[in-house]
C-alpha cells in the first residue's frame, strides 16, 4: 500500500521527516506531495521546497517526491491502493485534520491514516523555523543542515 503525505514543507523540518520515516516503515511506498498553490505565498519556490525535501529523504529507500496542485483526493485516486498520511501535533491539528479527512472520505472515498507527532517535535512547525531563522537564530535542532544553510542565505 502507498501512503501519500501532502504538505507545504516550507521548509521541511525534523517533524515532517519523523512522520516520513515512520510511514516508510509501515507502508510499501511513501509519496511526499509538495503542494503547489498559486494563491498561497511561500517563502521558498516549488522547486526549492521539493529539492530540500529530496535531499532530506536521500537515505530512505521507499520515498518518492512529487509536486501536486489541486485536491489531494485526486492525487490519491491515481494510485490503485493508497491512503493519505497526516501528522497530528495538537488538538487543533486534530480538529482541523478530522474535518478534512471526513470531507476526503465523503467526496473521494479516500481514507486518512494519522500518526501522532513524536513528543520532541510536537511543537515544531515550518512557521516556527521560518520565524526564528529570519531573526538569525540557530534552527539546527529543527531542520537538516542543508535547510539551515539555505535559510541563512535567504535571510542574510
Ligand atoms: P506546517 O504545519 O509545519 O507548516 P505542512 O503544511 O508542510 O507543515 O504540514 C504537512 C503535514 O505535516 C501535516 O499533516 C502536518 O500536520 C504535519 N506536520 C507538520 N509539522 C509536524 C511535526 N512537527 N510533527 C508531526 N507532523 C507534522
């Protein structure tokens, strides 16, 4: 079975990688879908977000990175045997994701599997990484070295 893991990954953090590694241990294949949304303002371009993710996943054999624009149910439907994967950090993540999961199941017959964030990453978000990096803080506890480097260059 394939697990589709969608997100902005703007940029990828150790929290995302923890979910990807754990999903890779459960499913045959994990497809990380770097979402492209022309209405949304990202810090990093689509290619930058995908490249950072590709490097971060280099050591994990059964992971593939794709871009996707549109509804995630349409991506899941391209696979014969796939579910969505979501990471849950908090009650607010849970409430929001439960609503989306229900809509995806009702409209597309797509199931969502939830993995709880590991405690050390349960307060970590791309937003926190961006905010701290923008003020020159060291974010190496939160994101891989190549991401920290790109953040430093971006905010120089
Ligand atoms: P963020 O919320 O960090 O901006 P994304 O939109 O890229 O991230 O999130 C993609 C998915 O990863 C969502 O399912 C989100 O709940 C999950 N996720 C984000 N950060 C973490 C984390 N620290 N631990 C576990 N899951 C996470």
